[in-house]
């Protein structure tokens, strides 16, 4: 009998074959095979499925990378994109939309590989046509695809050594599989021991069919009575409520948490045991070669001496500049080498050499010369240079020079000789300090904090000057002095105003004079001398020593040769001339102030000429490389000269010179322009139909000039000296009250001269007392001004002392006569120009005819014109009026 029939025996079935067939309903099948016991389905979440698919593609990508198969890598990358698109819902649900770390790592590795392959031009040329085309496509698609993961990639590159999220997942899955294997063995043993029919297994996979497999009895010979006895119990057990999938997940999470705690406990015991054995803790190893905080320099039993340390230093220094050299590791090695030398008391000369090597390594740490160093490394640089100066100051028999070769070094016995250059380190340190200042926002607190470090730099320069004065050559002393001057020339010293100084105290003026005189006498290059002269002039002008600054500039003849200097020296020259013009204006020398500022302001680019910023680029005026170079030449913000102050001083000076000159030569057709910029602003204001109240500083200067032309000195003074102009311009000057008083006096005097030039033809005589009351000037000053105008032949008059009057002479033409003469001159010029034009046209007509008839037709007007010209000239000779 077949095993599929659960009821009836063989004898019953044989007896029923002769009779009518009995239709039996098929009994449910109960099977429990060994194959099903041995293989058990594993329940996996959607996240594990999608992540395993991604890991498989990433693994194939890495294999393609190893053999440089760009075609297969491109196909795998496209497959990876599609797989990640399918996994996107899982990532959004489980990771809150953040891509898993193993996926980002794969993208970064692929990007680095593609970038490296693209940069290798020789390697690209050796590729086959298909691989080369695949590399180009892969590069473009990868760059486009990684834009969606920029934040994750940036975060990954900051710390790429962190473990991926899939490692813990793999650990937990492996532990779950081991637990499932244990449960499987237990269930199998239980099934073999108990003869009961096993229960129905829960659904273990989402893709499993809905059919239910039921197990059969272990013994086929069991009787129906035994089956009926167990029937009720087994049926009741079949339909009992089983644990759901959620309950199983909760139990699984509990088991995972318990196992994680056990692993952490074992790791803690292991770390304590290792710590007890080795005396240390776990360390985070960076990517690349494994390094420790204190690298091992020498063997354990080696005899450390100066020669061995120098040899080790040579090995470390030989790696400078090589590709893929870890600069931070070099600094750590040098620090450890210096510590070893100090522990073995190998002498200060060796310490000095190691410090010099550390300074060079700190300079090399910055990969780009144009960029500024990090503030922490700059502080370490200052500390090392300061230690070098300390060692040299404490040993008079120690010499540090570039002229000393490595073979001639003496590091053990006195006199010590070390190869190196302290001045070069100081100059580069000072340059890096300037870069740090230029990198900061000048209106932030960071700039103020950085500027406080100037005290450290100035102190260090003073100490270096003392060492160089003792051991250096005159040229080295000049270089050191010039660095001191660069930090001194633009600072105003309040002590210079005081007359009673404590004995032994030296002002900055005397210090500048002492340093500059040494450079004048001992400098072998023109550059240092030129910069020292310009700095000296700047410092004199800053303290209103006008005559000393002017004489020094005239004696040096720098105006003739400065255009051949380097750009930094030309910038210093422009700054010096600007400050010299301000000094002349403060002293009341308006013409000199205008002369100093004219060349700077008429270009329209004072901001660029003073290296205080760049104007917007016009019509590809400069390339990016030129703009980068010009930005490197910019001055720090605390050394800037106020451009609005310069423009105001220039316009006011031009007004005080130009307006009286325009009044004196009003009817002169050939008068020259003293200040083109001021003249253009004034003409633009006069062309306006409606002129409103002035707002900007330039509009105030133009309005003041128009008031001065009318002789209204009070309105002119109010436009120049008011609350708005005081806050923007005049309060920025040293001695602002004296400057305002000087401006009032000059405006009254020039307004008086303008009044006399404009209205002298109206008067027969002028009372000096009336002029003094009108312009609120002392009578002696009015007498002096009128006398000077008479002597210079600007005013045709004579003074009558008893009556204190100026008697005007009417030998000059009236206004109508002057206009008539001016019109006659213009008409004569027009006639002459017309005659020249006709002469040119006549010669052209004479030459241009194609045929004879055309030539004769064009010659006739010329003959008639020549006849008229001869007649007119003949009449002029006879005295007839044309």
C-alpha cells in the first residue's frame, strides 16, 4: 500500500478490489524528511538584501580596479547606480536618507583611481581604444553622480579611517547565523526524540509560497487507534497562536544586545590585560605607515653622539621636497631628535642646528608659498627662531652663517661653527606674519588678535639685531636694520611732541635717523638704501617735519630713478609722496601739497598705486595670474592711508590754486589747467541745470569752489569745514584744530585775491580797511597780499599809504573790449583753418580727375578762388577793410 494513504490496511484494500470501487478522499500529506531538517531558511530583512547586492557590485569594482579594466568598471559602476536606486527606499527609511559609509568609501576609492589614471598622461596613451573611451565616460559620469553626495564625501575625507557601518552588521549577522545553527541542532534532536508530529513552520521568506508543508508520523506502522488518541492534542497544538515575526525580531535584538555587551566586556578585559602587560593604551593609527607619538630614532643599545644625530638629521632632511613626504611626521621626527640630543647633553651647537632644521621644515609645511601659514605653526616658528637667538646670545664663541659648509661645521668643541642663516629665517617669518594679517578680515576681532603678535615680532627683530651687530657683516646689519625700519616708519610717536623727555630715552625719530644713516653709509645695494630713504622721508612727514622730508627727497633724486625699481619699492614711493602731500597741507603749503598728490590722484587709481586694494577688472585688463601677484603685494589694513582724506586734500588744494588763477585769466583763451581732475568736476557741475545741496565730499569741494568764484568766503568755508566733513576728513588728521584754523585763513586770503581779480575793473580805488573788514583779515595781511599782487604784475594798481587805499589804473581793457578782442582772435583762427582746408581740397580736385574735361571743371573753382584771394590781399595792402 502506498504511504500516501493514511487509513486502512493492505487486507482491506485487497478485499475491496473485487467489489465496487470505493472512492477515498485524499488524506493530508505529513512529511518530515531529513533534507528539510538539514537545510533551514534564513529570514533576512530588505536592508540586508539591498546592502549585500551593493557589496557584491563594489567587490567586483575593486577587482576591475586591480587589473585596470575600465570597460568592466564602467559597466559595474552603472550597475551600482541602478542597485543604489533600488536601495534608496531602504536608505531613506533606515539611514534617514544618508548614504551608508561603505558606499561612500567605494565612491571615494573609485574617484581617486579615476583621477590618478586621468592625471597619468603616459598611462592613458598606452591604453587601448575601448579602455580609453571607457575611462573618459567613467570620469564624466562619476563627477556628475558624486555631486549628490558632496557632503557625505567631504565628511568621509575628513576622517577616512573610521570603520564602516557594515562591519557591525556582518558581525551581528554571523552571530545570528551561529545562534540559528544551535537552535537548528536542538530542534533536530528534539524531533528525533519525540514521536509527535512536528508543528507547522512559520513563513521564513517574503518570496516563499503560501503552501503549507505538514509533517507525517515517524512510524508508518502506527495504528489508527494510536493516531486517534493523539489526534485531539495534535490538532489543538496545530491551531495554537504561534510567535509572530515581530516577536522573533525583538528576541533577536535582545540576543544581539547581549552578545554586544559580552564582546565589549571581553574587549575591556583584553585592553586591561594588554595595558597591564605593555603599560600603554589603544592608539588610533592614521592612514599610511604606522607611526607612534614618539617615533623610534635609534637602536636600543646604540651609542648616541653628535655624529650619529647629525647623520640621522641628514636622513630626515633628505626626504624634504620628495613626493608623498609626510611633513607632519618630519616635524615630529625633528622634535624627537632634539629631545634625544637634549637628554644626552650633546651641546647647544647641535641644538642650534636642529632648531634651524625645524625652522626650515616649518617653512616647508605650507605647500603653497602664496598662502599664509596656520597660526599654530607660525607660533611654533616664532618659538624656534627665538630659541635660536637665545642660544646665539648666550654663546659669544658660536657662529651661525651660510658661508660655513657642512664639512667645516664644529658642533662639539669651541669655537662652534654651524651652517645656517638667522636673517633669512627672520625675513621669512616677517613675511609670513604679513600674510597672516592680509588673510584676516580687517574689521574683525581676529585681525586685532593677530596684530597683537607684532610686539613679539618687533622684540624678536631687536634681539636679532643685537646678535647680527656682534657677529654679522655690514651688509647683514643693513638687512636687519631695514626689517626694524619696516615696523617703525609708519608709526606716530607721541613722545616726539614732548620737549622734556627722560634722560636716555630715544624717540622713534632719533632711532630712525640712527638706523638709516648706517644704511646710507654701509649698504652695497641701491635697493636697501632707497627703501631706507623713503621710509625716513615718510617718518619725517608723519611728524610734520616738512623741511627735513622735502630736503631729503630733493637731495636723493629718487623721482628720476624710482620707475626702474622693483614694485614693492615703487609702492613705498607712492605711499611716501602721499604722506608728504598731507604733511605739506597741514603746514599750509598748498602748492607743494598739490604737487605731491597730483601725479597720484590724476591717474584715477590711487587705490592700486598705494597697494590698498584692486579695482574691478575692465576689459581683461589683467589676467588671473597678474591679479594674484598684485594681491600678494597688498599692504596690511593697519598701514593703509585714508583715500577719502587724500582726495579731499587734493581737491581743496586744487581749489585754492585754480579759482584765483581762473579769475585772473578769465578772458585768456590760452590759459592752462592746473588740475585736470578738479577742472572736469567743476565743469560738470556748471553744466547741470539744477544743482542740489552737496552730499559727497567731492560735491562739497565743487560747491566751495563756486562760492569762492563769487567772492563769498563764508559759504566756501561752510562747505569745506562742517560737521560732516570734520567727521569724515579733518578729524583724522593730527592737530585737527590747527588744520581747520589754517583752512579758514587760506580760504579768506584766496577769496580776497579772487575778488580783486574779478571786480578790480569796477573800482577806481579800494580801501584796505574795507577789504580787511569784508574778509575778516588783519590789515597788515591785506596790505601784504595787495602789495604782492602789484609786484607780481597781477594787479595794475598803486598803494597810497596816507589814505590806506589801492588806486587802480585803467590801462587794461574793459570787459567789452576784452570780449571783442577774444572774438577777433577766434574769428581769425577760423579763417585761417578754412583757408588751409580749401588749399587741401583744391589740390585734391586737381589730381583726382579721371578725364580732361573733369579736370578742367575742377580747376575752374580753384582759379576763381585764387583770384578772390589775390584781390582781397591786394585790398589789405592798400589799407581797405575787408
